């Protein structure tokens, strides 16, 4: 078994359970650092020290080379370089009775390190694309000079693209055949566009929920453009690229700049080029502030929610396009979370459809009194039963 498969299986295994996307993001970065060689000595130091990968490793193990910690040479899968991290690696290897170049030992040490970086493993678990998972490791863990404070925007982007490309190669190799779900637009290899609204009050204050289903909204406003609601945060590393895709909201009234207690997991509407697409704005398991509360509670606790950007409700072609996109997104989420679209769940002592809309939640006493999506659906003869079947 080659090192790539060993590493993939390690991160997919018991106690880690990373998604295929997260595993690919990690692997792409490890390949960029060391070509997946746990004995890899930073190339520039081989001549300087007169040692190669194998002789360096052996000399550290047998004690004839004593400057491992302070020599500033990158080493191993992650090219550990800083003295305290190399000291920790060496101590970890000795405590395990393993060579400092042992692959399984380095993977155990790497997992320990990843969990010591606040929020990093959650970022990996939340990543919906290989690029997002790769960037999480690259920008928060590896942090090479090519993405550092002295790097240009172009250097940063080129590094991100290159490493994500390595990761995509591993994704295609180990997960690609399972990802290409026949007939589905979205799957693990083609997730919706992400533009996380991290400055939104809901994003900052909500909690991770147990996902029970999916709830549809429409905005009720005559504006079909996603840019009205979604703009990248000022510090988003992909800000310029996202603005070119979404378009620029010159009024500054998007949901990332609101002080209102509102928040959903995604929006559907027109991008800058006029095409219709879904844009994820919060992790799927972040409880939204979307449907409000009723006399029996709230579907905010358990239902992923998205807003469809409504137009003037007179354009049938637009309605059909966003309806199809919403069905695709719902199918993707049902597959991701094992939701039966025709099913129900018992919630607070009552039977609730897995797939419903804001008005449905109100009728069940689990949401505020809003008419969406029936105010729009009725014009074109659609119902939530159609949604569940489609």
C-alpha cells in the first residue's frame, strides 16, 4: 500500500472520520511539503549537512546527530521546522519507541497537532470543496512564505490553486467514482459555491444543530440577485474572486452587514453573469435564524434553511430555474445527511415533514407567520409535495 492510501485511510478511520474532501485537502498539502515522504529532509539542507533523507533519519534515531531540534531544517510529512515543533515530534517518537521518520507515528503526531489548533478540525469538517479544505490547512497550519505577509496576492492565489490541485488529484483517485452521482448537479466533488457570512450575527452566535431536514424560504422582495444578500467578508482570502462571481452590492445592505437577527445557510438567485446558482453562507449544521418561532417551538433547531431570491413573481423562466436549483440543493443535502425527502421526524411531540417551507412551519406552530413559499408557488402550480417528489 502506498503512502497516499495509508494517509487517506488514517484520516478516514475511527476517531478521525474526516470527509473525502477534508482528506484530499490534507493530502494535497502534505504532498506539496514532502511528496508524502516521512523521512524527507528539506532539500537545501542535504548539501549543507552532508546527509540525505535516510542517513539524516538514521543519525537522529541512533543519536549520532544531535542538532535535530535546532538545525532549522524542514523534516517529515509536514516539513516540521520550528524548534519547539521538532522537539515535540522527537519526544513523541521516542515515547512511542518509533523512528522519527516512521509514517504511522508522524500521522498520530500530526492529528494531535491539528487538534491543538483552535477550530482547524472543524474547518476541515465544514469544508464543502477541496479548495476550502486545502486552504484551511495551508493558511492556518502549514503557512509557507508563499502565503505569508510578504507574499503578493498573486503568489498567495497561485499557491492556493496549486495545492488544491494536488488535493483534487487525490480526491479523484480515492473518491471520484463515488462522488459522481448520476443526475445530480451537486455532490461531494461539486459542492455549491461558498461565501461564508462570518460577520452575520447568526453566524457568530448560533450553535451546531442535529440536522433533521431542509426548510425553504423566498425573500418576498423584487430582487433576484444574490449580491443583494451575499457579499464576502472584508478579510475573505477569496474576496476579489467572489465579488467577480457574485457582483458588488454598492448599497452595503447585504446580510453580512446586517445587525438584524436573521441568518440562513444558503441563498439561491442570479450571479453576476445572470446564471442561477446556490451560494452557501453558513456551515450546513449551523442552526439558522430563519423561520422564527411558533407556539410549539422552532424549526430553526434542526432544519437547514435557504432563501430563494424572489423577483417580481412574473417571470416563469426565472421561477423554473430557481425551483430546479433549490431541488438540486435539497437533494444534495438529503444525500449528505441521510434525509428521506418523503419522510417525517418526530419533533417536540409532533410529526414534522423532513422537507417543508416557512409557511408549513407556521402551520405546525414551529415558525412565525410568513406566507413563503406558497405566495410564489401558487402562481405556477407548485406545492411542497412536488418538491419532495422531485
